[in-house]
C-alpha cells in the first residue's frame, strides 16, 4: 500500500537561512585569511542552533499509510494513531491569527499537526490538507 507525507513549505526558510549563513562563512574565510581561529569557531558554534532548527523543521509533518497516521511535531514528539482511532480532521484557531489542522481522535484527544496551517480555516493549504487526510482515512492509503 502507498504512504504519504504532508509538510509545510515553510521548512525552506530555515534551510535557506542555514545554507546562506554557511556560504557567508566560507566566503568570508576565503576572502580574509587573517581571521583568528577563535572567530571562525565562534561562527561555527552560531550555526548549530540554525542547523538544529532546520533538522526539527524538516522532521515535522504528518505521515500516513494504510495502518494510520503519524504526527511529528517540531519539538521532536511523535504520536501515532490507527485509522480506527481517528474521528476527524478539523481546522483549529491558534489564537495568533493563524489556523492549524488538528487530528481529533475518538477518545477526544487532539493531535496538533504542526506545519499544516494557514491564516484562515478556508485557506487553500488548510482545505487541501484536510481533504488529503480525509481521503487517506477513507481509503487507508494516500491519494
């Protein structure tokens, strides 16, 4: 059976920032060969939080297959639910003029699907994510 993944396109932002920062470090080091080693090490250490944010952003998303859905959050927390446990997918206001897609389980628990959202419940991203997840739930596979 097929499987699918839904992720936000916003993961490109930390990716581009990271590689832009690394490129600037390499060009700066090549141009000015008289910089002290301590300065270069400090710049390298500054790149670590950016790299960490990149890894977490790329990891976050929703994976689904015939067996169910896996929600990966930015914090690294992962939740798995079988399709028989899933009641619905709904848009939820986050209180800061944005909406995210939540997976509602039959137990009443909500899984926040980070990276799947928009500025309103009718935004193209939110509607498309809910339609894709509903279709996968009905068919047990990705569309």
